[in-house]
C-alpha cells in the first residue's frame, strides 16, 4: 500500500502498513477472513491498523475520531452520488446525453 497522508484538526497523519503493524493488528484480534461477515469491524480494524506504523502513540479512541470524520465524508460523497445518479441515467438505463449547458470538455470524451 502506498502511504496516505491526511490532515485532521491541523495535524498531519501518515497512514501505511508494514510487517510490524500487520502483526500487531492480528495480535489485537484483527482477522481479515471475517470481512464478509463483519465488514464494518474489518474496515475499522484496517483503519486503526494504518496508524500503527507512523503513529503508535495514538489511542484507539483518538483514531476513532479521525475515522468517524472520514466516514462522514464518505457518507456525504455517497449521498451526493446517489442523488446525482437518477439525473445521469435515462429511462433505458443508459448514461444520459449531456445537458445543453454541458460540453464534452466537462467530462472528456463521452
């Protein structure tokens, strides 16, 4: 995984995994084989584990605040997408033609 850099409350965090962080996650109970039955727990475990390599001093509750802010962003983006999809798909299930005010330059080649 490439490292991901985020900023939360004016502090920068680097999220990344290494062998140590994965072993620590497993020792703490993370089990990727449960992802299909416990998707949220798996997502939270993966998110918490990504902080171990560069920010081992963070407590789980502090990481959860950062994760919750990220989840709210994802929910907002997903809601926006769900709201936009009906406007983009015509009655036949195909992508609608651009509106008169839109150009191919807005989307690249359609």
